[in-house]
């Protein structure tokens, strides 16, 4: 087993979600306003996608 688990998003994951996503976006692209909107409020962005 690899030690990697896929779990439902929870509010306590927000800081790690932001950090991990900023890392790969900055390496491959340029951070843009829509990126920050999602990363600053991932719960709202995820909830809106389900609606």
C-alpha cells in the first residue's frame, strides 16, 4: 500500500489543499485571480460545483 488515501474534502484540509495546489500551479503556470478565489475559499468552490 502506498500510504495515499483519497478522502472527502473537509475544512481542516483547506491549508494543505491551498499549499499543494499553489506549488504545482506556480511551477507550471502563473497564479491568476480565479485560482486564488478557489484556493482562498475551497469549500465554497467545491460546494458551488455540486450545485
